[in-house]
């Protein structure tokens, strides 16, 4: 139950000038109370937080999962080749996605690395990738000794702007790697069309997009290969872990070989000996933990969607807050819930201070990704002996200079605010608390900006 001060704060906001910003979200069950300016004071200025009691913990563990896991440990059959759990996981995960096949891997990063190799990305090649992503998307390409060439980010969607791909294609480009960031599907029809026109592979980084859908298809099954992560923070976690989904036996068999020390597998008989490969295998215990969470994933995905839809329908009513635009006929997984913040509509309150103020309201949030291409990782790569051997000095200079062209990405990095998926597992009151916290900050933004 909420205490009376919470109701009072909500009622106060409803009646203030700033309250006109957005109070459509206050549900019918919200009783009006006495209006007290005190109650609407932002938490950062000494008021009571909009949300109290915290949020769902993540990751979650159920005792009911323990017997199956113990059986694995007690069996002593832990490695991929010793038992059937991983193969069963692969069958069932493929089925959930509507993919023909799936291969379990040690992580999302290794899933990307394997996919790049199998799609014939080699040393000296170029891959067009979204810059607005976790650094593993860059690194999987760099460790393949290929160059991550950045498409721009569409500020409205936070994903790869398909219109920015073609101008970045060179004779070295082999693949496009769209990233369904925060579980929001990229505009895959447009991306696939450019790829087909230029005969490029499409490797989806779906590491944050379990069960996300685009035009009725699951993310990770729309390009040539799709990669998933099951790291601890993810919606389907097993500490570490990953998977590659695909529609082609041939491609997944090649992935299988490469991730299993190059062993010949299925259609990939090779020369009967080992091909090039590495050890990127999952363990049996990971597969068992993952399968136990399948039903939970499906149920929680729906809860996140309901809550995210509610937020998106109401956040746009607050001046200076813009919910993300989604592709038509798409259903995100909402690994993070992000929106764009316009400080000029908040009396100049900086984005960082806004995030601090909202966190003080009991809604932990932050700015997430920055312009990581300025951090030195790429400078280090292009200054390396190997990269200097593989590209001309002119190409590497032009590559370095091209970061300045990423105007959409800069805007996204400078203005996005997001919070993590566990907040979306709350009930409607939790979502109202988030909306209220933002509305309070909006109402007191001038004061907060000066504080
Ligand atoms: C977009 C994206 N790509 C790749 C990865 C790498 O996955 P992993 O941490 O399982 O290696 C992650 C993980 O956070 C991610 O968010």
C-alpha cells in the first residue's frame, strides 16, 4: 500500500502548472488528497522519493531449479560431448525463435566471433556496425582483424540508420552487423535490402533482444545469423553463455565446427580433419539453467512490454521527454527502457543532473553508451602492426576522421536516458511512480538546475 503522502504528492502534481504536463497517466483509482507543495518537492531537494521499496532483484534464482542442476553436477557429465542437455537447449531455443537451428556458445561475444568467421569476414575486411552498442560488438570485429565501420544512429529509433549504410561500403566490406539495442528491433527490411544489393552478409547482434519481433519474425532470425547473450544481466541468464540462430544447416554446422576446435560436423565434413577453430563451447549446467527459465522469459517479456507500452504512451506527454520510435509491426524485448531527454525543455537542467534527480526519486537510471570511438580502443587497433599491414595509411586516416560524421549517434549519446529491465517487472503503480518522478523533476527543473 502507498502511504498518504504519496497520494498527496500525486494529487499536488495534478493541479500544478507543470502538472498539466502529463497527468493523464494517473489512474482512476488514485484518490485526490490535500494539495501540499511540500509533497511534490523533488527527492534531490529533500522531498520524499516518488518510488520506495526498490525493484525486482536480478538475476533471480528459484530453489525449484536446483534438483535438475544437482543431477548434472553429480553425473560428472559437464562437457558438451558428454550429455544431451546442450543439444536439447539448442532444439528448444531454435523452436522458441522460429529458427531452423541454433548453436549454444560460451558467450554473446564468442557467438559474434564465430558468426563473423563463418560469414567469411577475414583479416583486412570491413564490417558495417552500429556504434550505439556494448563494446563487444566492436571487439568481435576487431579481434577478427577486421575494421568496424560505423553506420550512423537514427536519433528517433536509437538503432542503425539504414540510409547511412550505403555510403560506407567499400570493396572490403563483407558484412553488416545491426544491433537490436535495448531489445529494440532494427529496421531489418531496409538493412537486408542494402545487404542483398551489395551481396553482404547480415549478422544480427541480438544479444539484448531475446524474443523481440520485427514484422512477425524474431530478431536473430532475420539476417544470415543472429547472436544472443545469456550473461548474468540478461533476460535469460546463465552467468555467461550465448547462442547463434540461423535458417541454414550449412551455416550452423560451420559455426558448430569453428566453436568446437574445428571438428568436422554435420554438413561441414571439411577434409575429414580439423578445420580452423577455437573452443567456444557452452557447458551442460548452463544449458540446464537456461531451459528452466524459458517459461519465465516468455511471461516476463509480456510484462515488460505491457509496462513499456504504458510508459511510452504517457512519457511523451511530458515536455522534453521523447519515447523511442519503433519500427512498424515490431515488439521489443526492452532490455533497457530508453527515452530522449531535451534539457532545454527542463530549464537547462543537464541530462546528468536529471538522471541523478530521477535516481534520487527511487528510479535508478543513467546515460548508458557514450561516443566510445573516441576512447582510444580504435586508435590502439589502427596503430597496431597488424592493422597497419592490412590497410593503407590513407584508409586508416579516413576511417579515423569518419567518426566526426556520426552526428545522429552523437545526439543519441548526448541525450538518451535509460533504466534497466527489472524496473519493468513491477506493477502499474511502479510505472506511475516513474512517471511521477519525471513529472516532479519537470515541475521543479528551474530550481534543480540552480541547485
Ligand atoms: C549488444 C551486445 N552485444 C554483445 C554482447 C556480448 O555478450 P557477452 O557479454 O555474453 O559476451 C553484449 C553483452 O552485454 C551486448 O549487450
